[in-house]
C-alpha cells in the first residue's frame, strides 16, 4: 500500500480528535521512509566510492599509452569519470539524494501539520469557534468550563 503525501498532510478541522490520534502514525510513516532513504543513500555512496577505487585501480594497471596517451593523474581521472559503472553509481547516488531531500521536506511538513493541529485545538477550546451570542465577560468562565468538559470527556 502506498500512501499519498498530499492526503496525509491535510486534516479535517471538524474532526480534530481523530486527526490528533492518527497524526503520530502518519508522522512515523514518513519519518521511517526518510530513515530508510538515508540508509539507501549511504549504501549507494559507499558503492560509488568502491566503483571509483576499482575503476582507478583497473585503469592504472591496464593503461595503454599507444591508445590512451601518456598516463597522468588527469588522464586516469578522466577515464575513471567516464567509466559506465562509475556513472551508473553516481546516478543512483543522485536519485537517492533527491529522495532524501524530498522526504526531509515531507517530515518537516508533518511537523507543521502537528503545529496546525495544536493551534486549531487551542482555538476550539478557547472559544474561537463559539457562537456569536456569547457574552465576552463570560468568555473566561466559559473557556475554563469547556476545557474541563473536554478533559473530563475522555
């Protein structure tokens, strides 16, 4: 099952209790995905470094001056950089880096979602969504009463 980030980041402000209950599992899903992507990135970077070292060693051993010219650090580095296997690993590193960067933004958005839920909850408890006929002098008493009522509800 794949999740859709845009559905996960939204919430229904009329069902704050449900949204608050499921937020932790939504956050966990995206944070876990980020951790796995970081592991994949680390593995691909290691594989890329290994491919670079192996390619460098290979070209130094089989260097043919008649075909490739004089063996210099620059010429060996050029051959290594254009090696197909090295380029494949470099592309994988790039793809995993993009995935990690995207997931970092997703986890950050989930943290913003948590903050929005908190603000909405405080507004609801504080009477922001109260009926217009509510007397302002009674607001503090009503807020205290509503907070106690909501806390005693569970």
